C-alpha cells in the first residue's frame, strides 16, 4: 500500500510513469517478446468477458445493444472465441482453452448449427457464419476436441455450411446469392451482402480442403461467380463492395469498402488455390485481391478502416474488430500461398508494431485503442465501447506474427482429429425460414404490415451505409 500525502502522490506519479513505460515498452522483435506481449493483451481482453462468471452466459460479450446490455452483438462472441483459438495455436498458451470450449459449445443452438432461438432477432447469415468459421478454425488448428457427447468442430462447421447451402437461402432475386438476414421478419432481409456470402464461401473452401470433398468446392466456385457477376467485386480495382437490395436486383450497390469483406474473400481464394494445387485462376484472384487490400487498407503500412477511421467516434463496435480479422486471415494466406509471404509479412509486422505502440491508455497504462496509424492512444469510449474489439484486433495483430513457426491448417489427411457429420453435412437441416405451421391469410397480412414497417425502418440504415460508402 502506498503512503499518504506528498509521498503517496509521488508514488502514484511514479506508478503512472512505470505503467506508461511498460506499455510503450511492448516488444515484438523476438518470438519470446511477441508471446509475452500477446499474453498481456489476451489477459486484458479476457477481463472484459463475463461469460465465465456465475450467472452469466458463456460465449458472448456484453450485449446486445437493443436490450441495453452492452455494445456487442452475438456474433462478436464467436469472433472472440476464434481469436483465442488462434492465440492458443500460435503461442501454445492453454490458459483460456476451457473458457473457449465452454463458450462455443454453449452457443451451438438447439440443432447444433449455431442458430440458437434466443438470438433469432439478430440472426444473419454472417452471424451464423462467423461461429461456423470459428468451429472450422478449431478443426484446422486441432483445438482440443470436445467431449464425446458434444458436437465436434468439423461437424459444427458442416452443419452451418449445410443450412446455408439449403436452396431456400439462395432465391431467384439477384440471380441467387444469400440474403443478409435469415428470418424474413428481420430488418435487412431484403439486402444481399458480401459478408454473408463471403462466410459461406470461406467455410466451403476450407471444408473442401479439409475433407477433399468436391461438392464444397463446387459451391465455393458458384458463390465466387455470383459475387463477381453481381459486381460486388470491382472488375478493375478489385475493391470489394458491401451489397445491394433485392428490390433493385442488387444493382443499387452500396460501395462501402470494409476490410473484412476483402479479407474473407482473399483467404477463401487462398484455400481454393491450395486445394487445387496452385490453379492459376485462384492464384490470380488471390494476388489481385491482396494487392488491392494492401493498397487500400494499410495506410503507410498500418491497418486502416477506410469507411470510418477518418472521423473518430463513427466506427461501430463491429468495425472495431475488422483489423483483427485482416491480420489473422492474411497471415494464413501467407502460409498456404507461399509466394504472397514476401508481400504480406512485412506489412503485418509494421502494422502490429503500430498497434502495440498505442496500447498506452487507462489506469494500467496499457489499454489498447483502435486508431493505430495516429501513433497515440484514443480511448475506446470515443466509439462508445468497452474496448473488446480494440483488444481483439491488437491481440490478433501480435499473435499473427508467429505464423512462420506455426503448423499450417490441418486436413483429414494431415492429422486432423475433429469428428464430422456422418453425412458430411449434405443432408441440410433447419434453415431458419420454414414456417412451423401453414401460412394463413392473417399471417400474410401481418407479414405485409411488417414489411412496410421494416422498409421505412431500413431507410436510415441504408442512408448511413450509402453515406459511409462515400467517405
């Protein structure tokens, strides 16, 4: 305990200076230094997670905002679990494995396909997809298998893919493609976006490589062709746009360029390149997407979220996690498409250095912010968050520096141990849209009213998206 009076004040000053120096002294120039820094950030991030405490819900961060429980939606819990799986895989630290195991298994849902009924109100194809990608990551990284009475990681990824491959999720509007939302009553159901289809594409490419089942590759090919055909991938610049609405046949493209849209397609294309033993078609796609990403999302070599970062306070809790996915996914691209490593790894190193250089805030002197390129700490409160997304991104940036010494994603043929679905997931399942009883006239009337209400409710959303796309 510090003494009182002037001595105590001096002690506090010294403590503050020490904390600041300690944070600014984060080192990432050796393997041991990277592990130490990652361990500290992982610890600080876990302090913001309540799911391992008595009476709390495992697997989720405080939220959702609509219920005034916190700034985070359901899917961000899944991405946090994925961040810790990568952290364990890259550093060897098992400290959080039990928490991750509990969190994922608690959120698998009644049909073990990451569609829990209590999250229907915010259940998008992308939300489900992020949990599916986390399960796929667990299978690829040989994360400890769950108990025999729990669904395996591969089976969970296959279940997500199967529900998303169901024909009901790929209607005739815009010549196919998945909608953003799964239940038709959710606002945004009339929006077909890149991230929903990108998750499906990404999981499919990885399942193809893991299982050597060509059906997954066939669907991945078709999903890429749809994204290309609807011009969500710019044919000249290779920028990846956000989406469009079904009532306009997806021609009213919202040209917001979020980094995770480009990154999820780049990683998926890399898995296809690896699966096809270097097919030039997929190699060209990887190279073009990568060049576009490095040009547009790394300001002077530092990760930069174009739609919101220029104006502090406008980044949403979702956007604050995107840099982490970029670092995690591009590091795997460098690993499985070796010719990209010389482009990717130096940039990730410089970006990670900028990330830890600004982790100097808060009472500890090591709280991480989001605005890496500015060279100074900006409190997460500016964006009205507690900092979980900011910590996730910093942790991913640091951990990913260890990719050169890590084992590549496994497959069934290279030591994968995760148990899959007996039918490979091809039997489909609950698609989240089939009514539980015949639709009546009253139902149709109610749905019409809901559609009318949602249409006006969505105007603000699409205005914002359009505005952000113009920044």
